[in-house]
C-alpha cells in the first residue's frame, strides 16, 4: 500500500483494518502515515516525502520523488505481494501500478483520480495500469465504464466517522473552549506547500474579522510540529492581539467545536460538510500550477461540496480572489446570513447520507475479487 498524504492515511487505515479481519496473518508494507503505522503497517519511507501539491512544487522535489519510487518498485518486485493498493497520489502511484501489473502483480487504485474535474483522457492510461479502481462518489463509475475499467463505488469512509448531529458543546469542553463565544476554525491544509501559501493570508483575514467580531476565537488544527511552527509565526506577525488557539491534530474536534470554517480545498472541504459546518473556501497555488490546472479543468468548482451539489453553495475564493479582505468579507456575511447557513447545512446533510456506504468493507470485497484472493 502507498498513501501520499494524511487523507490517504485515513482511508488506508480503515481498509487495512477490514483486510486484517479477513486475513489476520497478512503483512502490510509500503508507504503510509501514522494511523496506518499504529495498526502494524510497515512504512519504508516517511509519508510526508510524498505530500507535495501542485505542478511547480512537485518539480522542486522531483529528483527525490523519482528516487523513492524507483527503490519502492525494486523492493516490491523482489517481494511480489499478493496485491498492491495505491491510495490516491495518482502521479506517483500509477507508474508503480503500471510496472507491477506488467510483471503479473495485481494492482488496485483506491480513490479514482478526479477525471470528472480535469484530464478525463487519463483513463486510457489508467486502464493498462490497474485491475480495478475504487471510487468515493456516486457520479464517478460512469466515467470508468466508458473506458471498460473495473470500478466500484464504495462511498466515502469519512461519512461513517462524522456524527449525523454534531455536539458543539461537548467538543468545546474537550478543547477547553467557552460555550458562548463565536468560534471560527481555520483549516490551512495538510501539506506544507498549502500552509506556506495560506497561513499569512488566513491570519490577516482573522485580524480583519476580529475588528468586526472582537469576541471571536480562532482555532487551528496543526498536522505536525513543522506546520504548527509555520502557523505560529503567522499568528505572531499578523494576529498577535487575537485569541488564536493552535491544536496538535484534533481536526475533528476543532470542526465540531466551531461555528464556521475557513478552509483550503480537497478532503478538508468534505470534512467540513460532513460536520455540517458552514464554510468559505480560499486557496492559492503557484501561478504556473494554476495556469496548467485552469487549462485542463472540466468543472467550474474545486470544492467537493459544490461538485457534489452540482452548483455553488460554498463561496470559492481562488488565486487573486483569495485576499484577506475578501475572505473576511465572505466569512463575515456567513456569520450573519442565516438563510445561507441553512442552505449549506441542508445540502451537507444530504451529501452525508449519500456517501454513507460501508466503504472499507465494499473496498475489501472488490480487492478480494480483483486480486483473486481466497
């Protein structure tokens, strides 16, 4: 198994536990994060080495990534596992899967790449690299059927990990937060490239919000120590007079405790939706990365709640629009606009139910079938 970032680690640990129930003596190796490692996974390389976002950012780390991949392929060909499961990280994993499949090793990709958002023609290459693809969203299988690729919609494992009715008071007690203060969560991303790009902008936005809502508390989950140090530097520079509280990990508790969220993109937007928390999405990537992504895009949104809804329910502030002023203005409106809050929450509730399948068990079923396991 190879997971490339924290969301992949979450998917990986659930799948690993389902497979362990069927095959208690199985050995799980490759690249994984702390959650997978806690369940006995042997990671050969720290997962953070793969957590690089955007075309330009990948170029900076390309030599190291290619070296890691070459060694991984060599080790896996020597080991000849029963099945290789690439979890997300498509640019890294599809090459691994392609070579392993060529050598007679069964390959499965978990989390079909966002062909519904951009580069649908990737499916032509994917067909030769995998024995099956596990997808998380109900609209995805149609794309794979067009290219005769075995596919299984498994729902999203996260849908089971979030409560139907979040308990804000309980979460605030766990985090030692006051019950009656307005609280905004800031989710600056799980990759350092995202955090570098957005931490200063988010803290400047928080400072502007503080002028309108002087009692507002800002809470930020930090994925690791390096992230925490970078966010702390942004707080000291731009938000030293505010009540900003940083938490190690604890992203679920932070989401459950807050009233609304400022979020980057990706899986974090889905987590906000599953927690039924109104949000504003704001993100910047390297200009070259953005130019390429813009040219290849096939959907007008980047936030999963909007893509699932097929319309704009969450404000998206991208590139030059992701300014402290615009973020503060959009979030300030969301605080007072009850109709908009209700509209978002109603849509999130519907999305939660549609994604609540028995994902890890369905995934294990499909892997067992595609890999020809007993």
